[in-house]
């Protein structure tokens, strides 16, 4: 296994930003990603944004893990994506997941008070 996938978070009023500290979300990291996402979002009562600025590669398992994280969010709580690198954005477009997630070009746009 290459590097350990680590998720950290920053809380703002009414928003949790979850930072992915890994360059890849792939089959080797997918289960770890889902488990960490569940731990960070289980009891959320407000919106979350997944900061993907460090992620340069995502495969079908990684995409599946992100979608699974969306589905495991508490009822009525949104999971947005922010700061996608071009290859990751392309995967989301090709799979039409760009229609499922709200995607912010930059993290500061997602964090801004009108980011929702």
C-alpha cells in the first residue's frame, strides 16, 4: 500500500470541510476513505464539503467511495465537492456525477456564506 489516506476536517459555522490528504482515491484507499468519511459525517447536522484539491487521481472504486459517502450522509444533509483537479473533474463529468454533486471551483467559494 502506497501512502496512508488521511482525512482531516475544519469546522465553520454551519459547515464542515473535509480535507483529503492523499493524491489518489483508488481501490486501495476506498474502504479506508468510506470508513473515515462515515466517522466524520455520522452526526452532522449541517452541510459538508469534500476538499479534493490534493487528489490528482480517482478510479471507479474511489468514485464509488465518494458516492457511498454521499448516500451515508445524515438525512437532508448535503455533501458538496470542491477544488477538483482536471483529471478528477473529467471522471465526474464522464460518469455524470457532476450532476449529482454540487461542485465548487475553489474551497473559498464553498466556505463563503453564500456558498450554499
